[in-house]
C-alpha cells in the first residue's frame, strides 16, 4: 500500500463514505432492535425489506465505494479517473438510499420509491463508469481486475432488476411472481456484487496485511469461474424452474469456488511472515466462518422449500442475518480498522517519513473500542441466533442490544481516527 499518497480531495470523498456508512450501520442496528417481531415472520414484508436495503446499500455498498476510491490505484496500479464522478455518485446515492429505506419501512410503493430507485441506479452507474474509465489505459489485465469489473457488472444488473421490481409493485408487468424475481435480485447482489468483489479485493489485501509470501493466484482464477458459473446457472434455472432438485447441484459448484478461495486465504495465513495477528484481522478472518455458516444453511432452505415447509422461511431469515449482519458486517468491522488507520496515517505522517520517528498505522487505533466492538458483535451472534432458534424474545433483545453497542463502538472508533491530530513531540529525531 506504499503507492498511496495523501490527496486532500480524495481523502474527503473517502472519509465521507466511511462516515455516512457508519451512521447507516448505527441506524440499521436501531431499526433491527425495533423489528424483532417482524424478523420472526416472512422475509417479504416492509420492515425486512427496509433492513435488508439499509444493510446492503447504506452500510455495505457505501463503505465499499469509499474504500475502493482509495484502494483502486493500489490494487489496479493505475490512478483513479475522476473525483467529480465520485462526488456525483455519492450525491445521488445519499438521498436515493434514504428515500428507498423510508419507502420500504412505511411501504409506499409509489413515486418516492420509484424516484429512490432511479437515484440509486444512477449513482451505481456513475460509480461503474468511474471504475471502467480508471481501467481504460491499463494494458495488463489481472485476476483482481477481473473480479472488480465483473462485480461492478453484477451490481449494475442487481440495481436494474431492483428498479424493475419497484415499478412492478404498481404496474405488475414482470412475467413471473414478484417473489421469484426478488430471490434472483437478492442473490445477484450477494454472490455477484458482494462475494465477487470481496474475493477479488481481499485476495490482494489479505496477503499484504498478513505479510504473506503465498502468491498462488491461480486459485483465485478457479474461484472466479466457479462462482460466476454457479450464479449464472442459478439465475437461469431459477427463472425457468424456481427452486428444484438441481439447485443443490448448482450450489455445489458455487461452494467449490468459495472453498477454493478459502483455501487461498488459509495458505496466506499459514505462510505469513508476521506471526502475530491483530484483533481487526481476527475479525476479518472470522467473517469467513460466518460465510461458511450461511452457505451451510442453504441446502436446508432448499429442502424445506421443496416440501413447502414453513421452516424454509425461518431459515431464510437466519441466512439473511448471517450474510448481511454476519459475514459482510464482520468483514467491514475488521477491514475498516486495517484500511482507515493507514489512510489517516498517510494524511498525517507520510510527509514526515524519514525525518522523524512516526507511529505505525495500527497505533492510531483504539484497542479498547476495538475489543468492546468485537466482544459485543460475538455476543450478538450467540444470543440473537440462539434466541431465534429457541424462540426466546429476551435473548433476541439482548442480542439486538449487543448489536447497537457494536455500532456505537464502531462509530466512536471512526470518529477517534478521523479526529486524530499529528503528534511528533513524543518521537525522537532520526
């Protein structure tokens, strides 16, 4: 990451995304607290839709956009094309996401939801345009580039289908049941956007953070083709036949791709030069356990769905929690405090390198807040999922409270980093 240099204009847009995403995460946890009863029901209802889109767009996608604006030049080894496009995308996404969440929460499938959908799609398309123009002059293609470009394409397709579903509420023009298209929309976003991007970006960053000498990126190529093949097969088969016995076979293809990637992460971990692993990296690695757990739930969902057993609906909710508030959130909670401290460090100390002794980026973190955040998040997973399994309302509320504490610690930690002041008086001259 030595290629990163402090650019005030870029720093502002990156920080804006981190801050707003943190606020969306806190909002998500409060909404979650007030939706305990709804979470126990069917996933196709207003508050669940609002929660899902807050997690997917306001929390996950916004912070990914911000991080990518800073990291793309490192991953792709080429300058970011346009800061104006970054701001234009951000300005469109902000009101679009807020309006969409409100429209779902109060279920107003009219003009507000439609305008929100158009704004969100427009913001995503501008982001994609910026990524593609950034790659325009890059001559050598890498697997990391393939993952990023493909994930952006899946994100755009997810947003297009989402907008069609929004208009379908009023005009009912889609040829099949709304829920069938919602299932396709969700997995295009989960596997196409989040999984593809996370595999591609973390495949580059994890060896860097672990200081690993493992470079067998052929494994990432296998993961790329297997995951994309599984997603395409799921969409085609799901559109024409819905959930059926072939769905489990398609899942096996995707699982093979994910296992290939996880083996790559494992090899990076065991071959690391830096033997000590900090708490932020522990939470990052733990997120992959949650990814594996969520995949383990899918065969049971398919099984009970084919038997028309209501357990399929309950398991679908657990699956959604494991994906959005488990895997994706754990990954962000960990990686934020690997990437953001470095971004802040570059702003405050890069120009002092070689002149005075400076702190390490990790020194800017608050170990106290990071520890509380990790403990609260783990308690959330244990108590809430246990409460869901054993139908304990009290355990669900305890879990939801732990999630709010997690978000508060996260927001405080973000503020702690962004309010950091350059301090060299305690460091000796070199």
